[in-house]
């Protein structure tokens, strides 16, 4: 195992945590802990003085709720007044000096642990699992954080990791990690900057986070985010639980709607049922001795599950609509949509995403395991920064560097048809530089001319009425919905700069090779340099903002 591989990637989620590393082939992969779990439940249980995490701890939520803590990441960096007690949690949240904490019964008596202390205990086990799997000490970790994390939450996460013996090399946005796992924009060059606008839909256990990223020459810029911490994978579980509670009451005449232990048992079973429905058309749900000694057996098909979850899918589409509105983008302008988070495996979710992003050129990327992409991206980033000192990394990710201004309008040229051709797309982080080439079109051409313009972003929607349908004698007339055609383009606006280059080697068409270099600095000042590659002439023009 090389030293670079001892920097691991950690996606510490509210519901589940995953650990990624670079394997011998140089590919990012998630490792399994001692129980064989690649997705480790973010739960901590106390068996006497011994601590256990993952599936062992999760199974204790129903049996020993006073010894078990779950969903603690949600309370990192929060005050007690802002604390949340999410569904599926075990030990209740209590106040400890104004911060959220959990009271646990230990052999020596009751103890109170803050969310940060619980996170440190949990992450220590994560580090130990990684070291046992890799057979070497961990030098550090790149950890993912959601876009809505505050500075306080980020600080407490780092403090918890450091207390667990994990040196946090860098914190990265979950959306950027997902994009990195898919290699978006990572093969960019001067000739092919791979400009893309992508959307990352991260559907976790207790939240839905949507981010629009501008990918320009391999650089990621967050254009906008929208999130809902009231909807997630647990929302699907809640709907299934309501369905099965009603079914159990109908079969056994026993109402478990207020029975915490029975509901915790059912929640564990329902999560398995939901996962099975991602790959099958139907799935069983079985709980031994659910309540009053009565076993529960049932079955649900995928169609029924999707009908029960109709309200959840609607909420998810609303969040996507919000983020597109923030960026003033039409869905047809999105090049790629990345699906991340365990609940993104649900087949209907991908179909609902396709309903929003129906454009032919928009790709839905879900080839990688949705619950592993963020951790894999963190591992890849870890390999990229492994050779740098922590001080250099911190300097590179300082807000002065990373909070870069963006181009608010596209910059481009006008072709022979009068159409705007984009050279620098809007949303490109500044400073930026673009280079392209063209040739002379005529023999004995004496000069090459170019003018740069701003482009106004235009979204046109045209309603096309449906053609009348020929009806049979016994059919009632009906009117079909009109088709809405969306056209998105840049309209030439203000001229920014123009230049004219004398040519020396244009005796034949395409004999002269002219290179154009456009630079826009952080203050939006534009510099245009034209030079004949097989000649000596150079022209430089500047336009101050």
C-alpha cells in the first residue's frame, strides 16, 4: 500500500458512513468493515463498557434504545435549541451546557455525551476498520460535507475527526466529490475545455441536497444549491411504516402506532424491504414478535410502494425546480445529472429526474453505486493532494482563493450567419483563459479581424398546438395538450473588444494559422491577444471593466 493510498475518503452521513481508498489498479473503491458492510450505519451502541457501531448498533435501537445513539451527525455544531431528534433515533437528545447531547446508561451509571463526543467515538471505529482492512496506519482523510453545513458544523466535524485520530487533510462538498468520482471535466485541455453545467442530486437518509456545478476547464464552481432536510430516504420508510401499521392492525387488531419498540423493529425491516424493491418488483416484510407476541408477515410490490411515495417524489422535484430557478437555467441547459445517496437507487427516482431533465442531450449518470460515489470522490481527491503539506492545501482552499467571481454573461464571437458562438460560458470562475485557432479564408488575405461580444441568456418557450384528431362516429371530442418547445440561446449584446491582425503568410486559403488568446481577470478586465503562429505579427487589446 503506497503512502498516497493511506489518505482515505470518508463520507460521514447522518444515516450511513462509507470509507473509500485507492486500490492497486489506482481506482477508488469502498472498503468493508469487520461485519462485511460497505455502508456502515451511523449508530453507536454500548454493550457494557464495550462500544459497537454499524449494523450491530442499529439492531440495538429497538432492543436497547437507552444504550444506543443514532443520527448524531445531524446535531454536530448546533445549539440545543436547534437540535433535531430524527425518526429512527434511539437515545433522546438532552441539553448539556447549551449543546445537544445524549444520556446513556452504562455499568458505572448514567453518562452524557455531546454530539461531537459521540461522533469522535464513532469515527475512531471507522479509522480502526480502515486500518484493519488496509493493514497500515491512516495518514489522513478527505471528508465530505453537505452544502448546507455551517462553519461551526465544519469545525466540529474536524474536531471530532482529530479526536478520533484522523488528520483531516481537506473538507470537500459532497457534490464536488460525486463529480470527481465520475471524472467530470478531468480530461480538459486548451483545445477541449470540457465546459459543462451539471446537477448533483444527493438523496440521503434524512435530506435531499441539489447542487448546480459549472465545470470549466476541470474546475468546479458551485452556482447554486437547494436542500430540504425534512425529506430523504426515511420519508419512504415512513410511508411504508404507515401502510404496514394499518395492515398489522387490520390483521391482528393490535395498534402499534404509539409503540416505540414495535415501530423501531418495523423500521429496520422496512428499510430492508425498500432496498429489495430497488432490484425486484416485489419484496417481503417480516418482523418476528412485532407486538404482543404476534409475528408480522407481509408483501408489497413496487407499484404500490411508488403510489405510497407519490408525495415524496413531488417534494424532491420541487427542490430541483428551486435550484434551477436560482441559477436562471432551463432544464434543457443541463449537460449531466449525477445521482448520489443511498435512496437514489430507487428506480422511480431516476424516472422522476428524467421527467425534469427531458432534453435529449442531458445524461443521467447512475452507473456507479449511488451510496458510494461521494466517498470514492473523496478518496480520489485524497490521492491528488497527498503530496502537499496541509498548510499549502489550506492556503489553496482559503475563501480568498475559492470564493471566486464568475462571468455573469457569456463571451463569444458572431459567425457568418449572425449567430452567437460561445467562447467563455457564463458561470465561469475568474480569472480564466481560453485559446482557440482559425485560418485565413481567402488567398492573399492581408488582415484577420475578430470582435468579442457579450451574450444575453435567452429562454424562449413556444406553444405548439396539437393537430386535430380524426374521431370515430361514437367518440366524444377531446382536446390534446399543446406541446411546449423550449429554445435556449445567447443573443449578441454589447461589443467588448475588437482587433485586426496584419497577416504575412496568407498567400493561399488556410495557409495562415491565427491563435487567439482571451483572458478575463478577477476584476472582469478582458485581454485579447492575436498572433500569426507561422508569422511574427502580434496584436494585443485590453478592455477595462
